[in-house]
C-alpha cells in the first residue's frame, strides 16, 4: 500500500495582485484602449486574486523593473538568462517545500527514493542532485526526474512513487515539484502569450509517500489511469527557444476537455473498480476558471465540489505541475474523508488521473 503522508508547499517572496499584473501588462504591451478593455475583462473574470513570482517586476512601475527591459524596443532576456534565475531560485524554494513536508514526519536520512519534477528549468546536474546534496542524502540514493511534461507531471510522479513503493520494502519516497513559470514571459502580444501571462505563476510542492505504516492523516493511493487525446496536441504545447520556453495555449482546450472528461472519468473509475457515486472528493487541477466550470457542468457536480481547486486558483493561479498538489494539501488539511478522484491536463492533450482515499 502506498500512502501520501505529508505535503509541503512554498511560494516565492513576491506576491502580485491580479490587478497589479494587469497594469504591468498594459504598460508593457502599450495596447490601444479597446484591447486594454478586453484584457481587463479577462483578468476580472479569471478567478484569480493574486499570483507569486521570483520576479519583482510584475508588481512594480516600469522604471523599477530589473528582469525585463525598462525601455520599449530593448531586447528581452535570452534563455540562458532565464535559466540563471531558475538556478538561483529553484533550489531554495524546493527546500522550503521539503522542510514543510518532512517536519514532524521523517528525517532526511530516512528518504530512500527521490523524484524531482519540473518543466520550466533544465540543467545537468539538475534539481535532483542539488536537492540530494542539500539534504545530505547518500550518494547511492535512488533518484529520477520527470521533466517537461507540463501540468499533469505531478500525477505521473505520484505514479512512479507508487510503483517504487510496490517493489521496495520499506520505501520512503520524496517528490519535489518546482515550477518557475513566470521566467518565460514573452515580449510579443499574441493570444497564446496573453493567456499564459493571465494564468501562470511560480511555486513548489514536496510530497512524502511511504509503504510503511502511516501515522495520522494520509491519502491511501489506489490506482492511476491516463488518456491522450492527440487531436488536441496542437492546442497545448511547450517548446524551447532562444527567447525562453514558448507556450501554446489554445482557447479550444476547454471544449476538448468538455468532450473528453466524461469518458475519461468513466474509464478511470472502471479501471479502479470505483463506483461513480462513491466519489465524494474531487481533486482537479485548476488549469483555469473555464476548465473548472466545464468539468463541474459535464460531471454534474455539486456546486461546492471543486471548492479546493477554485480556492487554489484564486490564491495562487496556475502553478503548472505542483498546482494539483496544492489542492491535495488543502484537502488533507481539511475535514474531508473518503474516496478521492484526481485529474490534471497537459500537453498532448494528456489527461492523468489517480484514485485514493482520504483517511
């Protein structure tokens, strides 16, 4: 049996209100009045109040910007400059999440396996070795990385941890999932870039899973299921360029999820041998307000069924892969009990799910 024992989360020091970010966008893009009104409408109805970033610029007037150019027409940071900031901030943020995760549960020397997750920064040696060194883990500690999978990557990491726990006794698996999405803000005002800058933020989550006897509150993992809807592979994509990582985020994604969410849930629950009516806890990745609205409507969920997802979206925005772990942490800290169904969506269009039980 694999149990999620604890989840720790961390966010950068800079917290920007959605209204301040809107002002930043209007300054940077120098949009005509009509486009400014359209952008303001989107921000107002985003379901997001604030977002966190390792970059201070998003909440400052232009003359105080440090990362992005102060003058129109100046060159934006290149990929290597963005990766320098990733190297500077990813490890401290990760360790903050790890500390919150392990405190009161497990000493670092008892970690047997380490899994790191990120799609916003890459290097070798990477975050896995940096975390292992910082925690003073033995050099022969099992470690692996989940890279460049996007918003569903945390569930893939949970699946790997579940497989590790099934084949190793005892196993204490630490997942460290860190994304610095705001490093990849792009200069061109396009629908994709506007959508990305409306939603994404920075954050980290650490998860402790174990196949030893759990203590206190935990999630008992039961099963995983995934489905790729390749007709949507051009609608959500994530590519490297000299200007940073480029996001494709089509407005058609909610319609794709609308078409696929019911059969996905049916197939996943059948695979888990879990009746639909038994699920009372829904841990859904808040990819955006429209996505949550579509899922709630298509699955005919009660009005408050996605309250944890909506609250995380409101308080943090879309953090990419760690977001669903923020949701699950809130569920763990609540009075919720019973079967839980989790789902996240990412490039492909890939839909990953898990089932378990809040105990």
